[in-house]
DNA sequence: CCCAAAGGAGACAGATCGGTCTACCTTGCT
DNA sequence: AGCAAGGTAGACCGATCTGTCTCCTTTGGG
C-alpha cells in the first residue's frame, strides 16, 4: 500500500471535516496508522502535506465531475448533468463523494484568506479549472466566444451559490434550484439546446 | 472606552483575515491592547469570544445591508441596491465594509463544518436573516407568497455565489453579474417592478 | 474618604503543536 | 548473504496554545 497516498487521503478527510488549522499532524498519523518519520520522509512539512491534499482533492473532484458530465449525454444535457451531480453530492447519494461538508476549496480559501498565499491560489486554480469544463460544454454546443465566457462565469457562480446554500444553510435542494436557473439563463442567453 | 467591544471588534478583524483557529488569544490581546485578565473577565473562554464575534459581525453586516437597501429607493430598486452594495464591498469602495476577504460566516462554517455546532448554526441563522430581508423586499412589491419564497431563495443563492467568486477567484465584478442575473430572473418570474 | 469593580502586566501550568531523533524491523534487489 | 530503502514506535525538543493566578494601579459612586 502507498503510504503517501494513504496519508494524503486521510489528511483530506480530517481537514475537510474539521478545518486545516484545527487538525494536528499527530491526529493525521493516528487516523492513517502511519509513523511520524514516514510522513516527514514524504513531506518536508505540514504545509507540504496541505498542498498535496489540495492537489489530491482537485484531481478527485475534477475527475468525478468529468465522469458525471460524460455520463449525462450530449449538448446541454451536460449542464443538467453537472447540477444533477451537485444534487447527488449534497444528498450524499453518490458514494464517490461522501460525505458532504461543503466545498473544501472555499473552506481552504477562508483559512488562507490572503489571495497571494499559495493555498489560496491553488484554490483559485481549481475553480478556474472547473469553470473551463463549463466553457468546454458551451463551446461544444456552438456558443459564441462571448456566450462561452459569460455562460461559464454564470454557471460557476450558480454552482458556488448552490454549494454554500447547501452547506451553510442545509438547503440540500439548492443544486436542483441552481440547475433550473442555469437552464433558464442559457435559454435566455440564446444558446441552442440541440 | 468599552474594552469588551474593543476585544470583539479586534478579534473579528484577526479571525476574518487569518481564520479563527489560526489566531491565538494572545494575538487578540496584543492587537487590542488589553490584558488577558480583562478578556476572561468578559468571556468565559475563547469559544465565548468567538460566539460574540459572530453575533457582532451579524449585526454589523445586517445593519450595513439594511442601510444600503433603504438608501436605494423603492420597489425592485432595493434589489439593485443589494447587488450594488455587494459590488462596492468587493471593490472595497464602502468604508464601512473594508477590507473584503470573503464572507466571514462562510469561513466560520468551514472551520466548524458540523452543522450541529453552535457556531455553524449561528452562521445559518445569519444567512436566514439576510434571506428574510430579500423576502421583505419581494413582499413589499406585491409578490405572491410562492414568488416571495422562490425569489428570496434565488437571490440568496446569487449573493453567495457572487461572494465566493469574488473572494476565491478574485472576480470582483461578480456582484454586478449576479445583480443582472437577479433582475432578469425576477422579471421572468413575473414580479412587477414599480 | 473608601472600597469595590475594572483593568494592566505578566508569570505560570498543563496540554498540544510541528518537527527531529534513535533504535529496530521488514522488504526487495543484487 | 548483504545492503539500502522505507517503515514502525515513540521519546524528545522548543514553541505556542488556552486558561489561571498574583500583584499592582486606576476609577467612580456612596
């Protein structure tokens, strides 16, 4: 078994549930069943572990969303697929993404509020990367560059809003709500659905 | 000068910039220029201070938004006023709300991800309270109860999305974007302007 | 005038933090 | 067989954390 991967996955679980600063190294070690020396063999410091955790979650989340998009059909069905995926995430219906405690990157950006901090920047990179997925979808259905730009911005905004509403207020149906808003918006923007 | 208020205001600044768990009591004391005994005279523990900080920011933010709403005119102009206020907040143009580092309650909910934690619940209460302001606006322009419910939910979602986009990704124009989405949505919902 | 309340400065305790270290064990390659 | 790499268990270090404590000063009402 890969101890490094084990450490990262376990650290993510704890950071995600309790926050990054609230979780100590020893807690991670105990939960992962790994010796301290092993951790410091793979990572130079706690900060290095944190960066690895952010990168790990980025890949995990992005891959999950891509697979959900690909499973949802052609054209604007992909957009509906995105928000259906959010809906499953919030309701913890997708075993790949359990449990739901909000967006790890929003939380991390809160703990590293300075935009110049490396962790904050990685979080921004993640959001940008997800927004690019939205742009790709819109591009693929023949939207103009301007429609792609505005549409991706809007879908991203709706997604973030839904995540916050679901986590902070417990409004688990925010995913469906955002999905309806998204479809209405795209129709009004003039993007052709198939 | 009221030492208690001074402590709370100063703790908020630090918590808002660096996160709650990352800021120690001694840091708050030094910044506020207050002795440790004074802090523990007013608060039984750090947790009690945190709760006071959350309550303080709730009042501050709510009062600010109400004043901005009242200054923006009648009817749906109030909705435009809300998103203009967000726009000013993000761009740090309103001296009352400087600096901008995202939403304190979203950050706090991230550090206390368990929805049953008192801090998390206070954050949910805050969001609910702000949503009620939206509902009041819609009610005042003669929207039906169903329109009020859906409309307030949607405005809240757009607001949260804009805050996250502005803070995490640095998209400071997300407030204006969300405002345009809001006006389009309300028109499409059938809420009469004026 | 007097005394209690509020505050200042800071030592102190006990716990926990991140990080280093020693000593020993397993594994796989040559 | 032998040896290096990666791992375990946990003592240990200095720093920092929350919270308590003592001693002293200021202040304001009766």
